[in-house]
């Protein structure tokens, strides 16, 4: 295996290089370290690398000061378009600068590459690189880059790393380190017990908000891991007078409320909607309708979050609409209600999940989504409501498996 590290701070890789030796990587023969984008470009013109680790904030020449992410993004562009460059097998971006990571995220997503946040007080970044190296090794043994196929019981996808994915990882499900399942998707493995049955779980979050990113990542999870159940948890906007902040919505059905045609009617622009509705798994829906009767759990849920929690949670089952934009005007949601009078909430991803599951090859997963209400699609948004909504949706999922999980994983008594 050949690795190219392009980073103007090479000293931070000492511990990583030591660990790589356990995977047969010789730190002298197999690893090349350059400190600027120009030297990285020269190396890529003459050598193949299984992995490129690229500092997001990198100087162009070695004697320059690193002040911008533009040189690294230019290098990525050249990797994509320049025929003189030997394309690396995988690319991992790395940076301690959150602003630079956010600025570069679109470019990395276009190439199905990932960005890892470096922190000198944590070894998480090293673990993710080691997992990638391990994956490359396994792929090489099996004859090339292939999806690591193994079925799991539950796959969870979130739209946001914080607070949604973090809330899932707070569940007591024995989470392991991140690992890749293909060229662009990393998951965290976990498990929990139903009686004496071990239920396997994977969880991940989308690279970007929205239906497209969710659909792409959901398809990758389904194709690679063949989950029995596929679920999304997270946050959404609710419809006033139907739900309250902190309530959890089981989304059924869902549709893209922006699907339709814009035309001129009587000289005025008009939108004629044509929503295509997709359902959740109906057997699972029936069990969530029963879960609403777990009054003691829902009464205790706020105290599980904090002693002075100001929110309460009720579980609702009904229609939720998806769209490609964050709503904060307080008016658009009223227009969406025209499409479905029983509308409970609006969010940006669920339709992508349901669509990916609906067209999956082979055995389709039982698919559903739980979203906690954190605002009413108006300007009044608060971080604490978002955190509680994400917490509530994850805890309702956990309760569902505790009460009814046995009915879906081979235990006939449902306990």
C-alpha cells in the first residue's frame, strides 16, 4: 500500500505512522510526506497512491504560509480533470479548522471523499484513517475495491451530525469506531440485546442536508448492508395547533411538496402541485400507533433529558412533507397544508430515504422515519429545542425496539 500525506504539519502523524505498521505499511518505503500543494501535485504526476491524506489548509510552495483552503481545492480539481495526474484510490481531507472544513465540504462531496476533523487531544481522527487503511487492505485481498457486504438488523441515517447523529450515539448501543463500507460512506457499528438476541445496528449521517444527499447515502447503506429495518431520526418543523415543540412525528406518508409545475393562470404565476406520496412500512406504523399508549414513558421522557426540561413529548402518526429548503418565513407551511389537510410537519430528507428504499434491489428494508418538532417553520428557532427534539426522536426509537423489536427480529413474544 502506498500513502501520500500532504500536510505542512507532518509531526502530528508520528503516532499514526506507528499504528500503520501493524497493517503492513512501512513508514519509509510506503509513506511519502510533502508539505505543500506543489510537491503533492508533482508526486501525483509520477506515482499511484492508494490513499491521499490532504490537509485542507495547505500552502502552494513549501516556504509559503498556509492561509487558505484554495490550494487544496485546486489540487482536488486537477485530480479530477488533469489526465497527467495518476488518480489516487481514496482521498481523505483533514483539518482542525472547522470553517475551512465547511468551505471545502461541497468539493469533497462531489468527489465522494470525506473530511476528518483533526484534534490533538483526541485519537478519533487516527481511528478513521486506520479504518480506511484496513478497508483498502481487505479490498486488495479480495481483488479490488468492493463493497463489504454483510447484513445488519438496523440502519439509521441522520441529516445532521449535530444534534441528530450525536443523539443516536448517546443511545446505550455499544458503538464502535467509524469504518468505511464503500468509497464515500463511513458508519458507526453498534448493538443491543433483545432478551438473549443480539441486534446489530449501523448509524451514519448525510454529507449535506436535503433529499438528494439522503437518497444517495441511503442507497449505499441498503446496497452494502441489506438492513432489515431502515430508519431516519432527527428534527423537523411542526404545524401549529396540531403538534407542540418536543413532539415526535412518525412520518406516513411523505412527499416532495415542491414537485409540480409553475405556470401562468389569468396572467399571474401559479404553482400547480403534483405530489407523489410514499408510505412508511405499514406493519411498523401499526406498532407505533400502539406505542402511543405508553403514557408512562412519554411522561418521563423530559426528565430523562434534564430535570428542568421545559418540553413535553407526544407521539403523532401522520403526513410529513419534504422540501429542499429550510423554512423560516412562517407562511410557506400554510401553502403546503393545501396539499394535505392532515399535515403534521415539514422537513428536508425523509422523501429521499423512502424513495431509495422503494427502488432497492432484492429484499427491501422496512422503512420509517421519526422526527422531533423543534420549530414551526418560522424565524423562532432555538438550539435547545433542536437538541431536545433530536434526543426525543432517538429515545422513541429505542423504546420502540424495547417494546416491539422482538416482533421484527424473530422473537414471537414481542418482549
